[in-house]
C-alpha cells in the first residue's frame, strides 16, 4: 500500500501559520485571567509550546520563534502580539531573500507576478 502524504503549498503554510499566530495572540489577550500569571501559568505554557511546535512544523526553524517563546514568560511583555510578529518577520525575511534569488516564497502557483 502506497503511503500518500498531504502536501501543503508554501503559500498555504504561511496563511495557516499567520492565522494560528493571530489566534494565539488574541486568545492570550482575550482570556487574560488564565494567562496573567506569566511564567507560572500552565495554560500559557501549553499554548506557547504548542505554537512553537506548530510554527516550526509549518515554516521550519527560525530564530524569531525563540524570543517570542521566551518573551511570553515575562509578565507584561505577554501583551504584545509576539507570535504574529515572529511569523510576519519570517515571511519578510524569506521574501527579501527570494527577491534577491529571483524566486518568491510562500506564493501559490495561481499568484503569478505581473509581467512587464
């Protein structure tokens, strides 16, 4: 029996990653009483470990995820949308690198660049 793997395009991976990052940041702000304890909050720790794992799976290893993960341990810093900022920075860096190399990252095949 052949093993069928689901392949997700890079554009779809980025869209899923940014949606999950936004959802995690909103959840941490909206449900603040569960997450207000900072490093001592088990719910916050579970959410952050899960986000780090999912984002690493979707986008690969990037150093931007480490400060986001560690920043969530400091009370008050938790109010910034660190996961969203990390994913946006990964996309920005990948796009800058791809423009230099002549290929575009996280872009589906339907999105063709305009021809001049």
